[in-house]
């Protein structure tokens, strides 16, 4: 049995297994996207798979701090 990697949600700060979280990544070109496989290059941040954590991360600017960039409003609307 292999040990599963653990990551922390940037919004609620709860630690969960990596596959239970969603990775949001800022590519080297500055494009922000959701990384479904967890393998894209760039700076990443993990969020729980619920809308409340996404709203909390945006409201508290935790997602912007984790990705080290400003997130345009049109990106957040998607």
C-alpha cells in the first residue's frame, strides 16, 4: 500500500488527499486554469471540490496570494 500525497486547501486550510482536491495553476505564461490531472507546469494552488471554498478563496484573496498574481474578474466568472 502506497502513501497518498496530502495537500492543503488554500481557503479552509483543511488537509486532504491530493486526489480529493482541485488544482488551480498559473502557467509560466500567466494563464490561469484548472488542472484536472495535477501535472501541468506552473504555480499551483489546491481547493476543495465545493463552491463555498472557491468563494472563500476569492473573497479572502487567498487564491491570488497562492498563485502570486492578480486574477482578472472575467476568469473568476467561469
